[in-house]
């Protein structure tokens, strides 16, 4: 037995004292067995809990319900946005064609270069604005649909700006109904004036729409109701999850107290096993969804307009919720291998990512400084970063090569060395090492899995030895729990049960 | 012998009773040997059947003939379509240039924005339509070729539409010979009217072509004849395959009856071995080809016009038929390894695909909601899906980065995190794990193959043990069949023959 | 010893008789030793031959000289072509701008659609042609450079075509000096006339250039001289290589005769070892280079004009010659592993390529038939093939998705399934299996290499056994050669020498 | 003990004599122990040195400080350049629009084709130049901002060129303040004149800016001060690194002297272990940074203008400095595996790269010669090189296929074979072998690492044997150092300590 003990402890030397103490202590008393049972039950998966005590996996079902209603909410939100954005887009385009002289759709930057052109453009904008009712196709339609004489008020609007001098090349046309703000950008004084047109008219128009239409009102109420349902479900899930976290903390304290009473200490890795990453993920996604849904209701009732914050909250929570489904796939054995592989490979992948990012950033800096003045794609640091990232993944390589302006000089040679070396390093070295890491991890985990099964049927030191050598180290906590299975003696506990706590 | 038996049964514990029963039963009687022989013959490949009984592989030859004639049919179909489509395309383009004012080939969306423009365009269309004979180049040529005075009838056509008001911005010009339908799309009332032109003239023109030309008639007959040949061959293949499936079902029933008579049960995995996946594939492709060919004949004789259904049927059947060739490659040993690898890796690949698709869909939803209003590629869910899919495979990355409209805001930051994280996860984690799965499967299968060969020459418990540990589990069915080889005693059957039933 | 023999023969059962015969025969006689020596020397690498007999590797040096002069020839050829092509391009572009009305550089297809436009264009061409001298910038320069009054003769040229009718919409302008041939393509009668302009003026101009310039003549002679040098060197290499091949055939015959005299037979795999693939590669590249160089001299002396054949011959030979350098890298141990890996993986890669190509072709057919009428990239079979090929490699995916014309129908759904499934299969299954094949081969070869070295220092049946099990099977030929090393007894020959014959 | 010695020496036969000598020599004397201690300390990492003698890692901290200030310098440099380049760009674009007739932003090559056009363009340029003050938007702003009457001097400038004849189609407009140099390129005499416009005005403008603004002066001083700080820090780092290199050389000489006194020789691989690659990297980057910073100060004080050299020096040094951070990551165990893998795989990767580059270059030559005249992407050797490189990485494949001008000929067929074969070879064979090399290296290193740890706890010949077979060969130097750990007898030294000298 002494030999076996040494083998068990070969992994972490700190275990020796505690385990031998565990072996010596009187482990058959009532309290210990109770704690053991609690811990064992705590580390079970929903399915095992169901098998053990017949407890139905209500929480799991709640999560699935949550996923469905969140997705429904998102789809309806997305579809309504899609329609609005298309309208916004076409409206803006129509305004550009109406107000900007000789505007072309897929042209280059729309800009003017001479004084004459500036005056011409401003005159054109004023004339078009005055005659808007007679000229436009879209607003005419608006009039007949709403039945309100809005165009009249539109006509009475004039743009308010005192002087059009080159020193102040920006002026706003600010009508009541639609804000058609056209900006002449001459900040750089480089002899080129960029012209841009922005429109903020949509939300006001939407407001009148929803008021004037009784059908839309009921539709609006339905959406708010559904959002409230989402909030309620998420709150429920949040409460249940928080309760589970609290329970696990209580159990942890109980275990720590028990161990410390017997003059032992609980290592940090053992303490971390009480923290369920999936619970934290669910809590996070619930908080995001609730905040997002509240914001959504506010936006739909025209209280708030920060659409972006709302969409980012809902979007991020969706990624978290769907990723959470992997937890339930992990309960199935065959999926578990894959998820375990990803989990096991993650630390090494992150570590190597650090190295790769270091080289990547240094290349970004170098490219920005050296090629910035000669190459469009290397103009700003952000541009360099995504250009290089695209090149790693096999995009924009040809154009990056051919876009270099200067030819036949030192910079040209540098750019060749720079691009060839960068792509070669990242495509052949970095990508391959990522593949190597994950391939190796997968093989290790694949090999370990059946070995555990095999060990069940075979006894003897030979098998155990090999297993220990494979790096399967048992934590104190696992040892404590597993002891309960075959309690008479400590020496015969089985090493080979499924480490369910990993899930 | 008892030790060996345990080793054999270590894989699936359910086998123990049956195998020991098989060993005890009187297996030398006539009936058993007959069934055994049938089963053995059933699981042979065509080549082995030829070697065993000298049966020529007629069915295999039929399949090859089928592949050739189906391909010929497809090529002739494709070539004739290609010609028609080119004509259709150029005709449409010519119409656009003739009827639409200032139309440019590779321009942006063709649209009008002011009332004046709308009236101008409609006037232009009417004028052009009236003067079509004098203006066009193409129709003039048609006239002289066909020798029919079609242009006269064309000239007498007027477009029929009562009122051109902005409320009803869509009107059809519906002549006798050619339907030149021009649509002014103003549904969204956004002040922009998209103009599109569709032409459905082709099929009528084709009809006159084929009628007026005696050479074309014989060509048409030839095609119908060839299509009929395809149908006949496919019917034959279908009948033969169905017969094989029936035979296998009959054999299965016989085996099940035999086993149940001896108080055994046949497991589902054993039953599934009687189902030949390739037969189902052949039957499916035959049904698709026959339906497609019948439709094709109908289309060519101008009975039906649903070209799309026909082409999808024929196209899908082609993929199936060509994939079926892999079966015959699998009869060659060295190819077998590769096909077995793909087959063995498939379940894990599918499993992991599920996980990957989960994350992928969650990213799609998130991108659609958050980036939809700010980015062209994220406008609709479908667009998001294929944009993200393209990015995984290294396309459109640079443009996706640079197309984002809004800059310097929270959305901009979100988009960077979103795109970088998505591509990194899918390029480095997911792709690598796919590679890992297939690499591991290939190595496992490669290692197992020569081991089987080696075992032939070596006897002894050591080799057997190792083999059993490698996971080579023999099913009851295989055990039953292989027993027949060296019948005197059960203990000496060879474990190492080629598992031909897998093919 | 009998046990060892069995192990040796476990690979190929056909060896047993011959090897035992070899062991029994009187192998110490003079003739046998001579043949053995010859064979041994034959299978040595140049370096080993130098070490063995001090023979300087003249042939190897000749090959390196050949590579250098072929590359020099190619570079000079390429540079002169580059200049000519640029001139040709700009000239064609200038002609297009001069003769074609409103021609734009990067525009879409240049085409006319109405009768009026056709007449206008033809008038414009005639007018421009008559006034060419006064209008053009380039020809004016030609005149002053050559000192010949060519423009006068140019002016007197008229285009010769009788009638410009839509039935015969193609006419040639055929002047003396430059053939400016403009074609109006109206074959499809689709109402659209494509206009294309081709120019064949270059070669005539070149001729006059070289004649009028004495410097150019000497330059021309230099090139011809260098080409002749290339021909001579290649002839020498060809002769030497052919001699080696003859010698190997003679040795083969001698060996076959010797074996057959002792009532043995030489297997085909043994016979194939006498064929050196590299020699065949050298002979092929020499023949191509000589033919290409002869053609090149003819072209430069204006005898022939089939530039394309010449360039294809020279280009292909260059690939072969440079690939041949790998042979010499293979003489270095560490490079050998890599080259052996590629060589060993090749059969499996080819086998799997067959499978992949089957699926690829079936997808091509399917895409052509179904998506052809709806998608630009799937118009012809050739286009489908390279579009799909690009997609496997991560190009054009996004555009292929978004180019589909029809939306919301069955075809749209089919196209999604088609593209997603195709890319997934080829990116995740096929590419991964290629990686798996090569990774596995590399590991096998890497493991085998040091094992061979290790075996040198260790004796005993254990090591031998393991080696045999690894699949290292010795051919009869190798056995015969290796016997000569330690001739007294057959049982102690070393299995572990470098298989130099593989190079 | 004799058996063990043999095992140790099985790796390199040259070690035998020295090691046995080491065992026999009286190693316990004072001098030996001192040298041993020095060597041991020399090969320690900073952290180990801190643990051993409590020496704080000042040098390491200096390196981190250096990285931070170099990055800050680079960022400020980059940001100021970015602003300048944007101004330069827009100014050039404005000039093009002002001076070049009918210039369009994203058009094709801007060129003229007829005499009339040439004269028109020149007239336009002259007229615009004379009326610059009245026409331009940008210069007008300049006037009011600077408060200097620069436009007056601008107006008085005339372009100086005598004759505008086609023979001398290039002329310069050379004003005082701005050099607007427009070139008409007619060298090839192909009838097409390319027009390009370059502007060198920026640096002069900048000079006046900085002088006229007191705020700018202090900003300028701040930058120079910071650059000086960078120079000082780099000089310090350079001196410290050079001192370390000197110390290591001194220690090497001492060791060589000691060994040679005992009639031994030091192998080159042992000598190379004294050379620390990281030190050389730091020295190189320091020299580059110092030179670059000095140049930068000169540029900012308007002494020099070779911006390109400066930026290349600073950019390259940044890559080196950031790559140097990997050294410190290597001190962490888990990172070490990854860095060791890259280091170990590098030789094989380089070797295989040589092979790949050979094939790549041969394809480049072939493509240049054959496809050059027919394909835009294959025009020059440089273009071919980066087109093929892009294709390997999955870019520009589709366009390369579709850009081929000639169709239906031998060249078309050749191009298909060429592109398909090239991409297949490089995507499936070459990339896979790179992955294979790195995967295999990673697995080897991963396996070796825990083995070393395991060996600490296990003794016995069995473990040692296996280890030796794995290729772990100990150099004489390492043997010498490790002896000092457990000095009484030689036979019991531990083989398993961390090879820290590799870092």
C-alpha cells in the first residue's frame, strides 16, 4: 500500500500529508459520510441527478425555454430593424441625389475643388430645397399616405446660415420635420472640400406612423409584452443560478471548515472546482439580456434612442446563451471529448497567441511607420492591423502587393521582404503550431478516455503505474469524494471513475 | 480456451451468452452451413464473388454504363442551356439599353429620384417602343432570318396602362411576341424609385425556331431518344438494386429466425449490417434521374416549363452517382483506407460541426442585430451567414473590416472585437480540431490495418490481447460467419480476415 | 537462423525460395562478386562514388551549369518579351481610343445597340483613319524615328469593304503596314453588337527595327550564340544521360541473366529499381529545351512566329530542370527525410485526389446544370470548375454567394445548400485528410530513420523483430547487394544500410 | 557503471574519451569547482540568478523600459506622419483636379491619345496656373491662416519651358513655393501619352509652419528630447549587452584553456552555447534604434530628408525588440515548450522552404515566359512572384483564372494545367508538410519534457535506456556542469535537469 501511495502523490507533493491523514482518520462517522454525499451530488450532471434521486432537470428545461424566446425576440427585433435601415438608406440616397449636384452612386469621394464649384453646389442645394415639393417622388407619397399637410411646413423652412465663407465651410439646414445636414469639410486646408450629407429624420417619422395607426399600436403592445416575458424568464433563470452559486459557496465553506478542523488546508485548485463556469456564464448573459430588453422597451416607447447599446447587450448575451448550449452537449459522452479537447487546448492556445500577438503587433508598428506614406492599406495603425490580419487569412494579399505606390526604391524592396516574411511566418509557422497544439491535445484526451474505461476491468500495479505516468493526478477533493464509494479500506478506491466535476 | 473467450468478449458484454451458446451448439449440421455460406457470399465484394463462383459483375458494369450515359446527357443538356442563357442575357441587356434612358452596363442600382425624371423615363420608353423597328439592330436581323414579318405585329403593340400616378408606379408593357415588363419600384416611399426590366420572350422564340427547321427536329428526336435510353438504364439499375435489397431483407429474416430459434437475439447493429448504404444511394439517384429525365422530355416538347426542378433533380442525381463510384474504389485495398477514414471520422466531424454551428449561429445573430444598421454585409441574416462563412475561409475579410460606416464609436470597437474573435476562433480552434479529428482517425485506421495482416502469421495470447485492447470488437454476426472457415473447433477461428461487410 | 529467415520473408512470400537459394549457392566465386560490386557502385550517389573511387561528379556539375545558362536564357527572353508586350498593349489601347468612339479604359463590354449607333461608329472609324497622320501622337513619332515616309502609305490605305449591312456586320481595315481589324459581332442576333479591335502590327514593325539598326544586329547575334550554347550544353547532358540509362539497362540484363541462370526470376519491382526517375526527368527537360531553343532561334530570325509553342517548351523544361535540383538536395541526409516523405506520401495523395476529384467533378456538373442560368460564375463548365476551385482555396466565396440573380425561390435554397456543403466538405474533410496523410507519412519516415541508425550498434533478435514488424521489407535485389558487405555467412548481413537506390 | 557509460556515449562517439577522462581526473580540486560554479551561474536565467544570489534583474527591467519608450516614440512618429500624409494626399488630389482636365478620382490610367488633346491639356494647365488664386479653395485658406501674402508670389510664377514638341513631351512647371511637376510620358512611342503629376511642396510648407508658431517650437523640442532619451536608454542597453558578450567570451576562453590543459578539445557545438542569440538580437536592435533616432532628430530639424531610411531603421528595430520579449516568456515553463518547438522546427522548416522555393521559382519563370504576353498578372517576374504567392494563400485565384485574354488555344490549356497544378501542389503537399513538421516537433518536445521530470523520481537502467534511445544526447559541456551537483562520484549524476542553456 505504501508503494501505491507514493505513486498517487507523485503528481503534487503537497498531497502526501493530507491523504495519509485521510487514511488514518476515522472516516466512517456520520458527519463525514453526509458531507461526502453532498459533495458527490453537487458534482453530478443533471442527468446523473435525475438517475440518482429522480429530480427532473427543471433548470435545464428553463435554459432551453430561455434560448428559444431570446432567439424569437432577436429575430423579430432584427427583422424590424432591417426594414427600417433599408428605408433609412434609400432615403439618404434619394436626398443625396436630390440635393447634391451630379451625385453618382458608387463613385469615389464626393468633393469639390474650386470656388466656382462650391458656390454652384450651395446654390443647387438652396434651389432644390425650395422646390422640394415639386421635385421629389418620395415626399409626395408621404403626404398622401399620412393625410397631413406636412409639405407646407416643409416649404416654409429655410436653411439658417449667415455667411458662406471658406473659413466656415460648414452649415446646417435644419427644417422642422427632417434634419438634412450637409457638411463641407475643409479642415485640412488642402484645397479639397469633402461634401457629406447626413439625415436624422427617421425616428420622428416613425413616431407619427405608430400613433396614426391602430394596428401598429397593438403590434407595439405585443412586442413590449414579449420583451417583458423575456425579462421575467431571464430573472427566473438569474435567481435560480444565483441560488446554485450560493449553495456551492456554502458547501465550499462547510468543506473548508471540515478539513481545517482536521488540521488540513484546501488548495486553491480544489476551491476553484466549486466555482461552476457555466453558472457565471448564465448569470452574465441573464444580466445582459435583462438590461438589453429594458432598454429595448424604452426605445420602442420612444423614451430613449441609444439603439447601439441595446443591440450590443442583446447581441452579446445571445452569443453567451448559445455557447451555453455546449454545456448540455458535454453531458453526452462523445461530445465531451471534443469539448474537453477545446478546454484542455485553450491554455496552450492562449499562451501561444500571446507570442503570436507580440510578433503581429511588432509587424503592425513596423508597417505603419515604414509603409504608411507609400501604401493606402498602411495609412493608420488600425488599417495596418486589419490588413495584416486579412493577409494571414488569405485575403487582400494580391492588392496589398500591387497597391504600393513607389517603385524601384528601397521602400519597394522593404515592402516585399516585409509582406513575404510576414505571411510565411504566420501561415506556415504560427497556424501550424496551433494545429499541432490542438492535434496533440485531442490525441492525448482520446487516448486517456478509453484507458480509464479499460482500467475498470483490470487490476494490478502495472496498470496503475502506467496511468499515473500519463499525468492523471487526483486532487485531494476527488480523493475525498471517491473514498465514499467503497469505504471499508482506503487502499482499494477506484481511480477510474468519470471526472464529472470537470463539466 | 476459457481465457480466450473472455478476451473476445471484453468488448461487448452482451456477446458472452450467445457465443458460448454457439460454441456448444451442434454447428456442423446441414442448415447452419448453408446459411453460413449464404451470409458469407452476401457480404462479399463483386470481385470476391467473381473469384468465388465466377459470377461476372454485371451490376457493376451496368453502374459504369449508367454513369457514362448520365454524364453525356448532362453535358448535352448543359451545352444547350449555356447557348440559350447567353442569348437571353444579351437580349435583356440590349432591351435595357434600348428602353432605359442613359443605362450603363456595370453601373450601380438604376433608379430615378425626381418627378421630372420619372416622366422623362416613361416618355423615353414609349418613344423607343414605337420606333423599335427603326432603332434596334437585333430585331432587324430576326426579321431577315426567319422570313416572317414579325416586326409589323410588334409595331402594332401598345403598352396598356391607364394612369401613371406616383401611387401606382408600376406598369406593364405587354406585347404579343415579347413581354418587356418594366417596373418602377416605389413601395418603401423613401423618395427613390428603382427601375427594373424583365423579359420573358425566349421560350416563344425558341418554339418558332425549332418548328421552322427540319434539322432541329431530328436533333430534338435524338435528344428525346437519348433521354429515353437514360430512363431505361436507370429503371434497370433501379430494379436490380431493389431486388438486392429484397434479397438482403429475406436473408436477414432467415438469420433472425435461425438465431431466435436457438433462443438468441440479433442486435440492431447486426441488423444494420444487412442494409447496404450504397444500394440506397443508387436507388435514390435512379429515382431522381428518372424523374428528371421525364421532366426534361416534357420541357423539350414544350409541355412543361419548370426547368429549375428538372435541373435540380438531374444535378443532385449526378452528385450521388459520381459519389457512388467511391464504392468501387473501396474494393481496392489502398483506397479502402482513405474511404474508411472518412467514414470513421464522419460521426465525430458531425458532432463537432454541431458545436461549431452553434457558435456560428450565435455570431450570426449577434452580428445581424448589432452591425446590421452600420454595415452593408450584415444587413440581413442570410447576408451575415454567408459573410461570416466567407470570412472563415479567408475571403472578404479586408472589405468587411473597411466597409463599416460609423467610426470612432462604441459600435466601431464592438465590430473589431467581433470580427477578430470570430475569425480567430474559427480559423485557429475549429479548423484545427477538424484536422485533429481526421488525422487521429487516419492514424488509428492505418495502424489497425497492418496489425490485422500481421496477426495472421502470429499466434498466441500476447498478440490477441493487444488486439483486443485496440478496440477491435467482433460482432456476433461476424463471429457466426467466420466460424465456417475452419469448422472443426470454435476456438481456432481466425480473427483477422478483411471485414468486407463494411464496404 | 531459420527463425530469422521467416521474419525476413514475412513481408513478401515470394522471396523465400530465392533467398534460401542465395544462401545455399556458392556466392564467393569471382563472377558473382564482380556483378555485386557493379550493382553496388551503380546504386551509389555521386558523393559516394567520389568517396569510393575518387570520381569527380562531372555530370552533377554539368547539370548545375545547365541550370544557370537555361535560367539566364529565360530571363533575357522574358525581359525582351516584357518590353514588347507593354508596347503592344499601349499601342492597342491607343488604337482603341483613336478609332472607337467614346471608348473608356476600364469600362464594361464595348457594344452598340441601335442602328444609328452602328452608323455613327463606322463613320467615326473612317474619318479617324483618313486623318490618322494629323490626329495621332504615336505614329508621328514613328515617322521621325525611322526616317521612312511610312505615314504617307498609311494615308493611302482605305478599308476595303463593299456593303455595311446588318447581315454582314464584320469588316476588316487592312492597311499595308498595320492591320487595325475591327469586328462587329452580331452572330447571336440578340440585338447587341459587341465591338472588338485587334492589331497584328508588331512583328512587321520589329523587323524593320532590327534591320535599320546595326547595334540591334550584334545584339541579335549574341542572343543566337547564347541559344546555341544552351543547345550544345543540353545535347551534352542528353547524351550523358542516355549513356547512363543504356548502362543501367545493360546491367539490368546482366543481372536478369545471372539470376535466371540460377533458376530464379527478377520481380518487376526489382527491375524498376534500375530505372532512375531523375534520368528520365533530365532527358525530358533536355529534349524540351533543345526543341524550344531551336524554335527561339527561328523566331528571332523571323522564320517562324509560333511564339506560344516555344515559350511553353522552354517554360516546362525550366520547371523540370529546377525540380531536378531536389535530387541533389536529397543527397544531404536531412533534406532526404523531407523528399522521401513527399515521395512516400505521393501514392496515397494521388489515390485520395482521385476520390476528391470524383466529388469535385460531380459538383461541377451539378452546379453547371442547376445554377448556370442564374449565376454568372456557373455559366460554362470551365467557369464552374475554376470558381469551385477558387472557393476551396478561400477566394470568391462571398461574391459567389451574392452574385446569384434569382432570390426567394427553390434555386436560391439549392444554391445555399450547394455552396455551404461543397466548401465544408472540401475545406474540412478533404484538406484535413491530405494533412493527415502527409503528417502520418512524415512521422513514419522520421521514426524509421533513427531506428536504422540505432540498429547498427545493437544486435540481437529483439531489434530485428521489431524492425521487421515496422514494415521494412527488403527486396531480393537489396539482399543480393548487401550480402557482399560481410560475405562469410549469409545470416549476419546487416539490414540497416542507407537505401541509396531510392534516390 | 561501464554499461551506463556506453549508453551515455551512444549519441556521439566523440564524447567517450573526454567523459571517461573527466571521470578519472581529480575533479574535486578548488579551481575546477570555481569554474563549474561560474559556468552554472552563466547559464542561469535571470529568475534563477535572483533565486541563487538575490541579484535583481536590472537588465531585464531596462529592456522592458526600452520597449515602452521605443513604442511611445514610434506611436508619436506614426501619428504625425499619418496627418502629414493625409494632407499630402488630398493636396495632390486637389492639384490633379485643378490642373488636369476632366480628371476623375478612381479612373483608369490618365492618358491622352491625339495631338488635339495634348494641346488642350497644356492650355488648360497654363490657364489654371495663372488663375490659381481665383480658382482654388485650399490656397485661399492658406493665405488667411498664415497671414503671409504667399499667393502673390505664386501668381508671379510662370512655367518655364521653351518648346512643346512631341519629341520632348515632358516639361516642368517649377514655381517658388510649390513644385507642381506634370510629366507627359511618351517614351515608348506607342501612340499613348500617360500624364502624371507629382508635388513636392510639403516640406517647405511644414518649415514655415513650425517657425511661425511658438507652440510648435516647444512641441518640436519635446520630441527631440524624447528621441534623445531613447538614444540614451538604447546606448545603456547596448553597453550592458556588449559587456555580457565580452564576459561570455572570457568565460569561453577560460573553459577552453582548462579543457585543453587536460588534453581535451572543446567541440564547436559547445563553443556555440556560449553565444547568446538574444544578446546579438538586442545589440542589433539597439544599433538600429540609435541610428534611426539620430536620423529622426536630423529630419525634424530639417537637416536631412531621407525619411525612408529612418523609418526602415526604426521599424526593423521595433520588430526585433518585440520579438525579444519572447525570451522573457521563455523563462516561464509552459511558454518554453512553444518557443522550443518553433526553435526545434526551424531547421527543418528552413530546409523544406528551400525545396519549396525551388519549385516556386521554377513556376515563376515558367509563368512569366509562357503567360506573360497573355495575362496581366504575369507581365513581369515580380508580378508573377506575388501573384503566385497570393494564390498559395487563397487570394486572386478566381481573377487569375478569368483574366486570361486568349481563349480556345494551346495557351489556354496550358494556363489551366499550370494554375491547377501549382495551387494543388502548394496547398495540399507543401502546406501539409509544414504542418507535419511542426506537429511532429511539438509532439516530440511535449513527450520529452515530462519524461525528464519523471526520471527524477525513478532510477534504474530501464528508464535510462529508453531516454537515451529518444535521442537526448548530452554534450560534454553539460556533463561538466551537471557533475558539480552531486560531486562524490561521477556515475550518479542526474541526467534530467532543465537544459537552461538552451534559452
